[in-house]
């Protein structure tokens, strides 16, 4: 898995990541929880928490800094999916966090959010 993370940080890897997450999400071998035209939510393949879901846009954006703040469809879908997951998995009871990493804290070169809970 470390090899894939290193590959994703190369120019060719960033190109492939962008291509897959913006045009070929159907090819991702992930366990989907929710999917819209703008967002894909799936279980983290290497979870660091008891509950660990990734939410990623189906648009090119390497980080939060590149996200178009006027992209109301994506933002509405993101909030709606998070609310749905919080309700479905009763995360309100024990608490939860929605985290987005950037810069050196971001391991994967495509914008993604972590919905986490212990």
C-alpha cells in the first residue's frame, strides 16, 4: 500500500488519481456507502478509527484550497451524505469528526474528507 501512496504523489500518479476520481469511480474497488453525481463515500481501505469513511468529490481538486467555493451541488451532497451517515450509524451518540487534510498532512493527492468516530 505504501508503494501506491508514493506512486500517487508522482506526476503520473496524480494524473491517474485525477482521471479515476473524476471520470472512472465505477472502477474503484471500494465498499460504497453513498454515491451521487458529485460525491463518493466509501469505507477507508486502511481505517485508523472504528468508524472511518472517506468522502471524495468526483471533480478535479487536489486539496481544499483548489475546491470551487461556489460548487453548491458538491457541498450540498457532501453535507447531506455526512448527515445521513451520522444518522444511519448513530454517530451523534458517541461523537464524530469530519476532517480534511492539506499540504504535508494530506497523504493522497485528491481532496477527500474523513468522517471518523471511535
